[in-house]
C-alpha cells in the first residue's frame, strides 16, 4: 500500500512541476523578446538563430525556476490532498507525515540533480553561447541595421550618416560621424569612404575611415582640423553590446572547473581572492541545495489548515520564495563588501531557511499549531507590502 501511495503522490507532483517550469520559462523568455526582435528586424537573422538565442538564454532562468517550481508543485499537491481529506485518511491508516513526505524526497533528488547540471555546466555554457551568438551576428551584419542618408544611432555614443552603404561587405561612402563618447573630447569626423570589419579576437567592431578630416573645438576657443588617410574607430552596438565573450569573461561565463582554476591561480600568485569569486563558486551548489530546504517547508505549508487555505498554499509559498531570494541577495551583497564571510554569505540563506523548515516540519508532524502561519495570515497585507518595498529598494 505505501508504494501505491508514493507513486500516486509522486505523479500528483510531477504534473504541476513540469507545468510550472514550462509557464515560468516561457514568461521569463518574454524579457528577451526585445533583443530577439532587434536581431530579426535590424540584422535580418533567420528563425533558427532566434531559436538558438532563446535556447542559450534558458539555463540562466532555469537555475532559479527549478527550485521555485519544485516548491509550488509540493504546495499544490499537498494542499489538494489536505483539502480532499486524503492526508487525514493516510494518517488514519497509520502513516505519519515523514512517510507521507517520502515522494517529496524522491522528487527533490531528481530536481536537485537537474538544477545542479544547470548551475555547474549549462549556466556558463548558455551565457557564453548567447553572448557569442549576438557578437557574431553584430560582427558579421553590423551594417544591415544602418540606413543610407539617415542619422543612425545604432552605435553607442556615435551618430553616423552615410550617403551610400553596401550592407554585403560593410563599405560606405560620404561618411559623417559625431563622436560623443567622451564628454570632454567630442569631435566630428568627415570621410570619403570607410568599411566596417572585425576579427575573432577583437572586442569591438572596427570602422576604418579613409581620406577624411577630424573637426574638434577646444575650450580655449581654438578650432582644430586634422587630416588623415586612415583612421580607425572602435564601435559597440547599443542594443546588442557586441563584446566578444571569449576575450572578456566574467564569472558568469565560467564553469565551476574554470572558476576553481582561476581561484587556484590567484592563490599560487599570492594575490588576494575577491569575495565575489568565492561566493559565485559556492552559489553554484547552494542554489540547487535550496530544493531540499523547500521540501521541508513545502509539505507542512501545504497541509496546514488555517482560515484561508488558498492563502496558505500559494501566498505563503510565494512569500517563502521571495524571502529566500531577498535574504540570499542581501547576504551576497554583505559578503562581497567583506562584512561577512563569503562562504557564509553563499550558504546563509539555506542554513536559516533549513532551520525554519525543520522546525515547522517537526511541529506539523506532531500536529502542533504553527503560530507563525496564523500570524502571517493576520499580517499578510503588511508582510507583502514590506517584501514589495524591499524588492523596490534593491532595484533602485
């Protein structure tokens, strides 16, 4: 009988788990639509390139979506079982809460291994691949989004005008450029012709101008005119941030092995290791581990019967997720500033929530009332307003 019940509960959790992951992933990918439309309209890329871009963007979202989806799936399942009195029937048949929660442990292990794969391997791969894809599109098709006889602002800090543009090879004629990238050194460039080019190792697209003049007005009142045969301008696409990820890797572009190697190199050289490196490394394992924390919280929160069951199953669940990520972000900020130990900053939210989860689970197993839930129900408006203010303050 317990095996039948375990399979039954597991199937009940698997369906909402998959559905929630799908819905949240699609919703998250909507934030990338603007970049995708820009690639489609201004750069003329095909559907396959857009599909690859969305595929490369997914690991970054799934790192956070999988733990969240797991908690919501547990809440939905156990809330339904509790509402239909199935939990009561299981307890009456001699099953305690720990035995009823065994399917959650199995689901947690599966979700943990999936999440670990994304944080350890797919996360860095997706970041590098998406940036490389955008860089290559911008590098090879930089002139497609430019229009003849129009003042174009596609490049960061530059206004470009050209009488003729040959998009196929990047050649231009009759060029006028207003360079405003440096507030203290603004100037105008006029050239007969030019060509946009780049190579694999270049961090920026290069515009090579031929046979022109540079016009510059100085604070002293002098007006300078400099004649040139060849003049190179390094460009950066405004929307796409066309920077080569292979030559400008941050921690988010590194796998766990590469990050460990980087930290080991610093130790060998006797250099001080920035706290951000240690935090980023440990967070690759702390985020998947949050699934086990949520397993302790999800079951008792799902079966609790307070006056508003819907509030308990969904609102408290969302509050738990928000609180966890706000706490994790705050500790990360303190760790990077050196206020607390970087390892404690990475694992602090898990430890705090695990203690709270074990306590709540123990009380639920003993059928003891969880006073904190009753308090939350009475103070739900104030609690959500406080969380909203915290999130708004962090965005500023």
